[in-house]
């Protein structure tokens, strides 16, 4: 295929119609800028769970086991801590906080409860309202209150509302919880994850203000609405903190790389256009901005900075020989358009591999990253050269100052001598060096198999304590006053025994069948290790426990159960339809409908699991219990859903890595066959990329950074960025070998391309590395890993790739033998093969 005619046509547009090209790109930028105002946000964990079987079952549970057409409810926690939260004064503060919230109509409070409420009812069973409970406590003596606390300790609900350090003898505890129930618009159900918005956000923020303004001591408001708000705030705070720092680093290193103000401004303008095009496209396409897409700007900067420095540096190389503007740019674009196209193709393949993931946010990342890289190729491959041509023509007519137009890494410079270290190794011991690299790569790969996988709300939250220097930053850089992580840790510490997790089994089948309830009962026999045991059985709640509870207090119903209980274990075996009908026609109706559907075709069983149990083990055990049912049964619940997402994240990482490597290899082999007639050069090109991926994966384990919702794409990103660096070296080397012998071509390649690679590496590594400052931990991890992948890609391209190319030349261009592979039959110095043309 004659690709040169297409490049010549683009050359003609860049050089001959530079002003038209610039105008066209400005118009397109204005069009895309119209989409910036349409960008919405989508934050939190809920975005990652859509479509998973466990999540669908969880949604089904939430839908089926709620009263039809009734308003949804949401809960707010009132956290109180102190020397003794069960003292008379402390409990009065809790009750007054409850009362104030109940009176606030905008909070839509339908009920409140607390340990203080229970104690007040111990003093006066008729005190059923919060106002009455306040009067009861106010009139009681301290000794009467302490005695009531001791009696309340027998109440199971009371135990769940006081901290683990509760002392019955002294009637004291250091923390307690109050619960507030709100009515929220019907149809808004509670999923397993927290999103970037919640119908409870405004309610709980108002509740927080109400409690604080009333001065109720140490009582704080906590709930999913506040959690959702902080999910969104942490993204904004991370960006406002890291973007200015990134800009400072990028401007500094661009100034060093370009060493010319006008050239640097052109590069910055191109970077700005790439960002506007990409995010404008998102807005026009209706794709929401999520935490995953925070990685897009750094990636565009990484590739754009690389393209810009290479374009200007290659152009300066030609200008330094005395060639005029038009000719210099034609030579530059002849070479770099092909290199940029190869980089774009391989990078798009690396990012597009994420489209195979079953998680929507990862798919969105792959799609937007691929589109953004294509935009970057067009802007830096066509617009920037055209603008550079127009700038230098103006310089010939007007006294526009030129600070420096010397290319980086030019022959004779100190930098050029440092960069050619890989060439020296390649000239002397390439095979030995590559064997050492092979051992290092294999070791890193094996070590990396221990990288963990994580998916939890904590991945999306800021640390409990920010460094002092962050806290002391002036506005608008100072982060928000975050409380969620502190509150979450407090609850886990003080209420760990009552914060046990839940695993739900969703069962579909004919629940009127005689064996239905026996199946549920027997599934709790011999519970797995992660399930809490009660009298040798799994602790659970289900329609069976509803039946047993009703039978204990209703003699008529107890007789009905006994008549239909063949084996006498308290679980009816016959006439189950009659059993259910009785429950649904009694005061137990709402309780029963929490566990069985009105058509008696599905049910749920909720098992209590050990606090602190590993999510993977809980999920495996829940699935084993689900297999005990003869009906269709699915393990679900937030623990199971989060673990399912975690598993998918790992599968996505491995799958996208395999697809990206295979796709990139095929593309490189094909493109070098078309361009150079040497397809094996594509295999040589990908070797440093494989080394880079192995080193990065090993680094993840070394630094204890797991695959999570943000870092899941890291390996595919590494391929995209790694190929970027290695393609520039390989393609330049292929061009140089048309005119020079092997080592001379390699030396010229590393000196010419290595300088641009160094400038690009420093700029992007520091510019992206500042993400480590983000208050969003996952973004910080992403910044560290991306910066390290860029450094690894740079080092392997300049240190490993030269030896690979030397060995490739011995294998591909000479008769294969052991002596030839080791370089023992190379021509001696002075022979024609070692002299320059």
C-alpha cells in the first residue's frame, strides 16, 4: 500500500494551506466547547454494580420485599459520644435532638429511636412519644435512671444502640446511636452502593445543621446522604488541589524542553484543544463524568506533551542543518505522522481493550480515552505543525524573539552522551543484558501475581487525617471538612459487634410447596465459618423466623403451625398457603412481607456474618449456602455485590491486558510489514512494553496498591504509554537504517529521539505524579502508578530496546547461528559495513 501519497497530501495542507488548517481546527474547537456545559457527574460505588447478577438479585430483593406503592424510607444515624452517654443529662440531649428533628417538617421524619427512648419506656411504659420520654427522664432521679438502664440492657435493640464498652453495673457507655427514619419520594430504592447524589443528602445536611444549631453536645449526624455528598466533594477537592500543581510542573518542564516561549505557547494551546475536544465530546454524547474519567486529562497530557515535544524537536533537527521552513516541516511530518499514527493505533488498542469489561465505568473509560487519543493525534499531527509553520514564517517577517531552537540531545551535547548508555550496552553485551532483563521480567511477573483486588466505599473516600500542609492551604485549595471516614472508623471501633455484615439469599420457587420452609430451615444447619452461629445453627432472619415469632405470642397461630408440623421442629410442612394467609391478615403482615412476596413465589433469607470476615470468604460461603436450596437461589447483599465487582475488576484487568498486548502486537506486526516490509520489527517493538508492564505490576504489589475501581485500567494504560515511547525509537531507527549502518543508526536514533523522550518523560511523570497529592486515595495511587509507568517506559525504551534491536538485526538480517546471535561473527572495525555513507 502506498501510504506516502496520503502523507504527501497532508504535508501539502500543513505547509501550503496552514492558515486554513488552523482556522478549521479553531472552528471545531468552538463546536466541541459547546458540549462542556452539558457534562454531568456520576460518583460513588453504585455506578460499578449495574448488570451484575448479584446486584440484579439485590435490586429484586429491594423491590419485592417492600410494601407496594408505599413511600420509600431512609435512615439517619445520630452518633453521640462522651464519658457516659447513658447519664441522665446525655440521654436528655439525645431525646431533645430527636424531638427537634421530628418537629422539622422539611426533614420528613416518620419516627426516631435510641437507647434513651428505650430507657424512658422502662421508666414509664406509656411514654410512647419523644416529648413524653423527655418529661419522664426529666422527672426521674439519677438512681432511677441507672436502674432503668440496667433493665433496658436485656432489650436486644438497646444492645445494638450502645457501644461495646457498655457496663451494665455502672450503667455507662462511651457512645450510643440514635436512629431517624425519613419518608422520601416513592420509587427511590436503596441500592448496594452509594452514588454521587442521594435523596437523603439535602435532608441529612439540614438535619446536621438543625442538631448543631440546637447545641446538643457531642451529637453528630451521619448517613448515606452525607456519604454521597462527600463522594462528590472529594473529586472536586482532588482536582482543585492537583491541577494547579500539575500545571506548575508541566509549565516548568515544557519551558526546559521547548526553551522558547512562542513554541511552548503553541504546545499549550494544542493541549488545551485536546482537552476541550475530548470533554466537549463527552458533553455532546451525554456521557457522565465519573471517578474513572479523572484519568483522562493526565493521559491526554502525557500523549499530547510527547507528541508536541517530538514534533518541535524533530523539526529543529532539520532546521539545524540549514533547511528552510517548508522543507524542514515536510521532512518532520513525513516521519512523525507515521510514528504518531502507530502510537495512536497501539494506544487506542490498549485503551479500547477496556471495552470488553462488564463494568460500565471501565467501558466509558476505554471509549473516551480512545476518542481522546485520536483527537490528540489530529491536533498534534496536523494543527501543531501548521501553526509552527505559520509562526516561523511570521518570524521571518517580524522580529519575534527566538530564545533557543537547538534540538534536545543533539550530537556533542552532554545530554546526548548520557542518553546513549543503552547503545553502549547494545554494542558490547546485548544478549547477556537481555537475559538479565528476562530474569528480572519473569521475577516481577511472578511476584505480581500476588497483587490484591479491592472494591469498597473506602476506595472512594479521603483519608481520615490529611497532612498538616494540606489542612493549612488557603482557599480555594483547602479541602472540605471531611467526616465520613472518621465516622465510619468510629462506628467500626465502637460498634463492631453490632456492625456485623449481612449475606442475603434470594430464593425463587413455589413457596406454597410443602418442603419450602423446611429448605430454608435446613439451609442453616452446619453453617460455614464466616456465618454467625446461634445454638449451633446459622443466625438468620427469614419467613421461618417470622412464623416462629408469631407462634410464640399467638396461641391460635401456634396451634395452626403445630397441626401442620409433621416432625415437630416448629417449622410447618403442610398447608403453607394457609400459614402465609394468616400472617398477611394479621399484624405481622408488614414483617412477613419483608421476607416473602405477596404471590408466594419468592423469599429472602438474611444471614449474619462475622464482623471483619474477609469479603471473598463471606461471598464463597454465601454461594455455598445458596447451593443448598433446591429452588433457584442467588447469594446477594452489599458484601456479595462488592465482592462480585472486585472479581470483575480483576478479570477486567487481566482480560484487557491480554487483549491489549495481543492487539498491539498484531497491529505492530502488520504496520511494520506495510511500512517497512519487516513485520518482525513489530515483535521487537513490543518487548520493552512487556518489561514495563511486568515491572509496574510488581511495583503495585511492592507498594501494596490493589486493583481497584481506579487502578483496574493501569496495565492497559501502561501498554498505551509504553508503546508510545518504544514506537518513537523503533520507527526512527527503521528510518535511520535506510541511510546508516546498524550502530550508527541506533546512535542517531537515541540521540535525536532520546532527548524528546526525556523531556516528555519528565514533564508527564511530574505533571501526573502530583495526583499523589489528591485527597482521593485511589486517584493518588493512580498518579503514582502512571508516573512510574512513564518512567519505566522511558528507561526500557532507551536501555532495553537498543539491545533488542541489535539482536533483532542479527536474527532478521543475517544467517541465524549461535555465533551470529552473540555477535561473534560481526565485521571487524574498518570494514565497509561499519563506515558511514
